[in-house]
């Protein structure tokens, strides 16, 4: 008996040691953007010169900006369409996982992420809110109907590479929505240890967007424990808005640049989660390994700088301007008033912790969206075949909100006051 208990202890102890070391020695994931862009240059003879022209436009804009300070403080909202390409059921990730990704993006890009407290004191002065937000598409590209911003497409492909096939229906993928109005995000199983890849501004319209592996997309679901805070998308969308890796992709030399002044020089990619200050031959005071454009684990990241925010906004104001007038996140004009055939009651209002919705008829496939006065989505919920729904709003600050209830092509928006 004792022997078997000892054996059990040894087996368990051995297992836990093995698990620990497995975590620390897991081969790290990789961003495919550099390899993809090299491939694209060979595929598309015009791509290199198009990139050059984009770079010049952004450089000139930033120069002008530094003199004239003409960037408005406007918050930019980018409509997103998520294409989920699934071959096995596990790859067909739930809506909640997609929503958690949009939340994560809005926190990271607006510096509302809880882990800003981990930004080292020496980097806090350059940390920035980029005033860029993301919303799931609410209408189809041809305005023929509403959309929830998520497409689910079964594919016979076991996995995809860095060759754009995921963006082509002919090759088992899904065609991009109009890149002038939407950011296309493809979620699929990627080959090897690639976490994602992105197309810089200036590439072909039909392949514009980012691709993310389903095991590192969002914050909930079956995720790789190293990449479970939605920051692969934060990183890849950084590339999509013309940010480079923070070490300048120079294979460890100190000469490469990310063309941003307030990110300190770095030798090479950092992995897992180093201890600050990380001193290298390119940086005697500490590398900014917690920057989203490095390669660390998700929990290690917490900062975009003012220079990076300015560069991303410059990309939007020069070569992605059409997104500024996109109607992708406006409600579909043909939406029917839900109230016409289903009476909706909201109580209590004002509310403090929970709100309740009742419907005179069962509501099929309902989505509940609470947004604040700036239009930022604060809460999402869904239910099917309900006549009553409770929503927990206890985490939201006091103030006025809009509660939108959608079902099929019907919707109603109610005002909600939170008061404690
Ligand atoms: Zn990258």
C-alpha cells in the first residue's frame, strides 16, 4: 500500500515536473508576416514598388504631422468580418470566442487593458491609446441584409499555409469582403507553428487582411496557454496598419529599424516572458519586450507606444482612408422594428446590477448588445427561444447606455441608465 502510494507520488511528481518543463520548452509560435511578404514579392512583381509608395506616403504624412499637428483626436472605428474556416468541429470556434477577441482588441488598442500596470515605469511616458477601435460588421457588403460579422465555412483542407489559399473559395477558403470597408480576419488551422500572418498596406485588394490560427484567437475557448489573451490579432493588425517587429527584422544586429522613434533599439525577437530590464548588446537599459510587436507570450504584453499609435493612424489617414467612411458597422437599413410584432419590456431602469428583458413572443436567436455613449460595445449576450433574459451589468460604470436587441432582421434599441 505504502509502496503504491510512493509510486503514485513519484509518478505524479514526475508528471508535474514534465508538464512544467514542457511548458517552458514548448517551441514558441511564430508570426508569418515576414515570410509571407517575401513570398508575395516573388508572386506579384508590382508589390515591391507599391510598398515603397505606401512607405513614402506614410513618411510624408508623419513629417507633416510633426509640423502641423493636424491629426484629429477622432476615435476611428474599423468594421471587421471574421471568416471561420473549419475542417473539424473544434476549429468551428463559438461566437463568444470571436466576441472575446474584439473586446481584447478594443482594450489593447485603447490602452484599457488591465495589465497596463505591468508596463515598466521607464516606458510609461510613451505608452499610448491609439484611439482605434473594432466592431463586428452589421451589414452585408451589398447592403442586402444584416450580418453578425461572422462567416462559418466548412473546408476540406486540414490546414492552411502562408500562401493566401485561405482567402480563396476555389482553394477551400473564403473570399475577402470589400477591403475598402472591412478588415478581413480569417481564422483557421495554420501550418507548422505559425500563429498568424498579415498583409502590409499596399498589397493586392483581394488578399488584404490578417490570418490567425484558431488556437490563439480570442480569450475564451480551447487556446494555446502561451497565446490566450487575443494578442496574436493585436500584433497582426499592427502589421496590417504598417507596424514592423520592434527589433527591426535584422536577425540580431542592431541596425534594423521599426521606423518608430519611441520604441528602444532591440537585438532580436524575445520569447516566453523575460524579466525586466532585459539588457542586450543593442540595448543597455532594457528592451521593450512587452510591446505587442515583439514575440513574447500573450500575458507578457501590455503596450503600444505613441509613435506606433501615430504610425497606425498615419496608415489609416493615407492608404486606408476608405475605412473612415465605411458603413460596415451601421445597422442594415432594412432592419424591421422588433417592437412591431413583439413587445419588449426592460426592467429595472435605472438599474444597478442585473437587468431583465421580457418578450411577448419567444425570441429566436437573439443577440443583446450594450454600448456606451461613444458607441463602444460593453456587453454582448445571446440566447435562443427566450421570453425572458437577464443580463449582468454590475461591472459597468454608472451612466447612460444603449441596449440593442436583435433577432434575424429585426431589432430594437432601448436606453438604459445605470445608477448606484
Ligand atoms: Zn509579426
